[in-house]
C-alpha cells in the first residue's frame, strides 16, 4: 500500500501547521484530487475493450462483478468509460428512469403515446409497421 502513494503526485499547499512562521510557508502534500486516466490512444484500440450492455438496474459494482468477478473493481469500469460523475453519467436505475419520465411527461398513457409516435416515425416499410402492430397487441 505504501508504494501506491509514492505514485500520487505532490503539490505545494499553504501550511496550516501551528509552527509556521508566516502565511507564505508551503508544505508538500499528496494531490488526492488528481484523477487517473487512460491514455487517449487506448480508446482507439478496440482489442483492449469488450462491449457490455447496461441492463435495467446495473450499477458499476454489479458490472464489475459480472465482468471481472470482483465488485471492488467498479473503479475500472468507471475509468475505462471516462465516467467522472456517476450521478449524471451512469444510466439511471429502471425505477428512477420511470419516475423521471412520469414527472416529465405526466403519466404512462402519455409516455406510451410518445413512444408509439417516435417508433412510427422511424418505420420505413409496411412490413415494419405490421411487425410493430403485432408487438403492441
């Protein structure tokens, strides 16, 4: 563990130690706010990555458990996907998404109409329309 902290960079910080003689005294401290990152060229190498589809209530620790067999490797999932803020960059849980949509659009009837309208706009052939209508039955 001690060797890990040697890798964390230092920076000069205004000293708050009582023995400091004046306000311009600085001390070296570890920069724990420095975020690790993958080299940008790594994202161009698809061989380094494996596609994974986030399902309904997946969280980073669930994905790490499924993918690596170890839930504590959730940081690898976040780092390799350039996720800094899990609250705004990770997909919502299914219940949270449902609640958000109902708050935004009113109720499920409106949501269903919005979904149907959007889906109908994307259909290009009569065959696609027939398949879609069968699913709705």
